């Protein structure tokens, strides 16, 4: 089914975005992680990655055009799929709400005449709250970003900065775990990290106070006591601060370039994860460069575009032996001692992936009746066929691939089974997509093999392996 991609909110103050350039055009194949476009916010121009795979069917905001957050940016789906109903549906919802809004306006106008005195008191209270929680000059409140179109809350996996550290624009503040992936979150502000609102392992809804950045020694107790989301400054102050930041950005960029030449920080952390910008990853993939061999010149050794373009294969950084020794030492650490004959419990925070798995399994179990049929199948011919197929060079087919193919053929033969119930009608799906369960560290995910009935056994096998790898690295969205 086609997916609507909306204009993302790439900063906590962003209300609209401008498409600086499209890196894909209608008809192009899209994979998860591909850079769709460069979007200009109120603070910077950023690359926007796709969370879906398929074909780019529609572009809603052309290059140079500006649209509000959550506007239809693009539609991704199957090649040739009809997406017009999605556009009509999104526009019809807005039209349906119009008459209701006008009725509400009329009723509020009649009520406002009788309640003018009450409103004046409310205004006075709001003004007092606003002055109490007004943000001081040069202090910026960083809120939990919405890093995907389905994200409602996020979990701080790790903080890469601590309170008191100097922060520059573009520095990576933290790694945030969404319902789909763990992503790096960059700072749009420069200053000192004054406050951390969400500790490592904790979850919070989108727009919660994540951190506060400002001049060293600034008292932020007034901001915190004002509520979870302080009132914004006036537009005039925003314009003045944005002009100052644009001037300071040039100075910070020159400092980054000079400090990058003297520092020799590694581009990987202790967990062997490569820190690289999306554009650097794309260039490295096109050139066939292994990012673990590239030394980053960005903040905390982050690999940027110039590092990949100037990379020579002879310059390799080899520290695999020391890291493997550290891993062995960590794995051989003593287990926790459990007191004898005493009740002993341990509380483990649920990851965003595990929360999503639990929610989806509950929805599947409680919203659809389940019944089970069991048959016995003679697999002698299948075993002989598999042995013959695997005798071919560069060919590997598993029994699981054969079962997936058999399920797809059965659904094609009996489309009533491949159906969905709605209150208005029963939807018969004549396309066949089969989900394959993959065990990962945080639980169990079910990536989907699309159009399984049209794939050969070898194609199914390669698709399952590819999706399983993405699932284990938290890069799958299907």
C-alpha cells in the first residue's frame, strides 16, 4: 500500500519547510535510508531520509516551494499504484472540517460577549505565566524531535554530551531511539549544555524538554518551573537571534576545520557503530568504500562528505584487535550474584521496538478472531528438489524459502483468505505479501516480502536475508 510522506519537523521551532532540492524524481526506486530531498528549515538545510521502500509515485512540494509541517511531501508505493485516492482523502478531511469550524466560530462569538470579564482574567494569568517562563536571551530549549512520521515518543539511547560541555551547531547531542530506528540528533544551537531533561534509557513524548543550551552559568530554574514546554519568545527576538547565529555559524565552521586537522579522533564508538552523515553514507555506498576505514574530521570523529571524497584505500585505521579483546573481557565479566533463598527481581526498561512489538501483537490478537488448522505434508519431493537446486553454483535455498513460496501460492489460489474486514466492506487483496519473523536482540520483528507470489525461490531467499539483516540493524520499516 502506498505511504504518504509528510513534511518533517526537523527542528523544535520549525513550522514550515522549503524543499531546496530533490535527490529523487518520480519513478525512481527508493530504499530505506535513501536521501529523498534537502529541506531548508528556519535554521539550516538538512538531508531528509526515506523510512519506506518502493517507487516515488508523487511529489507534493516542488523545489523552491514552501509547505507547512505535516503537508504531503511525497508518496511512495508500488510501481504503477493508484495514489490519487490518498490525495483526495487528505483534502476531503480538510473540507469536512471547514463547516464544523465555522459553526464553532459562531458559537464562540455569542459566548464571548457574555464572558468578556472571564477572558480578561485568563489573559492576565497567561501573561503572568509567560513572564515567569520566558526564555532568557541566548538560551535555547531543545525538545524531543519527531524523527519519523509515526513517532509519538522517543527514548534517549545515549548522551554524547554532558552538562557543562560546550556545544556547537551540528554537534551530535544524543542518540534517540524511535519506533523504527536509533538515530543521531544534532544540535541547532551553540553554547553550553545547561540541563538534560531526559536521562539515558528514559522515554518522553515528542516536544518534551530534552535539553537546554545557553551561555555558561545561566540559571534555567525559571524555565523548568514554567512547565514542560516554555512559551516561545517574540518574533522580533527570534529574528535577532537567527541573524546572530548565522554570523556565529561561519566562525564555528572555520573553527571546526582548523580543529579537525589537529585532532585524530576515531569515527567509530565502542560498539563499532560508524558515525557518518547521510550524504557521506550515500557517497561511500556509490564508491564502494567501507566507512570503517575512513577517518572522520567532524565532531566526535563523525565522517562527512569531504572525508569520503578525499579517502584513499591505503589509509586504513586498524584497531580491530584491541576492540575484540575488550569485547572478550566484557563478555567474560562475572554474572550478578543472586542471594540464596531471597526474592530477587531486576527491572529492565522496555525499548521502543519492544513496545511497538507488544502493541502490534496485541492489536493482531484482540482485533481479529484466531483459529488454527493443522495438516501433515510429505516433504520427500521438496527435499529432493532443494538438493537439486542447491547443487547449482551460487545458489542456496532453505526450507523456509519453500514454505514462504507455498504460502504465497496458496493465498493467490484462495484470495478470500487474503482479505481484510471493515465495517463497510470486505477488502480482497489480490497482491500477495508474506511476513517473515526475524529474531532480534530486542524481540521479534516481521519484515514483509512484497509480491511473494511473483518471486522465485532464490529471489525469496535473497529478500529474506536482506530484510533480516536490516531488521537486526534496526533499519527496516516494513
